[in-house]
C-alpha cells in the first residue's frame, strides 16, 4: 500500500479500509511508532477525502491504544501533518481553551500568549460565546 501511495496511485475503497484498520492490526512496531508512521504516510495520499479519512481514523484508533503522554506526542505529529481537518481540530481546541479561560476571568492578553491567537480573534470569540468581559 505504501508503494501505491508513494507512486501517486489512487487507493481503492478496499485499500482505504485496510489503511484505516492498519493501527488495529498486529505489528512488531510499538503502538506510538505505528500510529505516527501511519499518520505521516496518510498525509501523502493523493485523494484529499481519502487522506482526511485515513488521518482521522489513524488518530482515533491510536487513542484507543496509547497512553495520555503518547497521545500528546502524537498530537504533535498530527499538527506537523496539518490538514484542513487538523487545522479545524486545533482551532476548536483553542476556542475551547479561550472559552474556559474567559469564564475563569483570565486577562485577554494572557489568553493570547497561551493560545497564540490575536487579541482581536479572542474578542470575536467572546462575542461568539456571548461572554462579556
């Protein structure tokens, strides 16, 4: 399958299913390495919808097998292979952090430093959340 992906061939539906199930199969490779390499390989799938499905599935299945520390490391791999979906997931994570921080009364400047978001974006999110400061 790796050769098929690297040569730019489109994956069949069966290939995609096999790829999605790859992290659940028996391997000699440690679970973190398997999940990491699966996500990196998935990033090279030419078809965008199949690429997204494989990345998300690999990440989801990894969550069933990895401890919290390894999942945090895998999130770093996920960010490095940032896809449109990855960008959306990271932004959702940041939005939740902003929402919780605002509810705790943390200053906007501090929230901006923590999340890497501009203060203007945080003010937009305040309106979106219906939070007055």
